[in-house]
């Protein structure tokens, strides 16, 4: 889902609750950015795995470490949660908002596993 679509969904949702103010735009933009960061990390984790080999010499035994994408993913997720709190979106609201966002962008993976 595009950042613009996520932004529209959040603004529409907040407006519907009577909680949207133009000053919220900065926080909403941060939500969008963190969602994009989170999605990039998910892509990298799926492509490379949770651990990466940092051995420089191919003749040496592999040395595996946790991918930095895992840490960045969890930091972005925590940031999104905090931003939702600042916007006055409760955990119950987040569940409803997540469902609205999911319906707007169901891909083949989602349709198989939902």
C-alpha cells in the first residue's frame, strides 16, 4: 500500500472520529515513514533471513549474526505504536484501522493466509 493511501486512511479515520487536526499531519507522515521502513525490513528479512553471514573470507567458517533489519523492524513498530497513542488512536481503534488498511491492499499472500 502506498504512503499516500495509508495517509488518506488515517486522516479519514481520525476525521470520522472527530479527532483530526491539521497539526496531526506531521505525526501521520511519521507513521507513513515508519510503515515504509517496517515494510523494507520485512522484505529484507524474507529475502536474507533473520541471521546474516558476516564472514569476509569465503574459506573461513561462516559467522552468523542477527540481521540489523530485525532490530530496525521492531524499533519502527514501537514508534508506530507511540505515534498512534499521540494521535489518540486506541488499541481497539488500531485493530479497526488495521482491518481497513488490510482490506484496501490484499495481495495473493494475504488471501492465502488470512
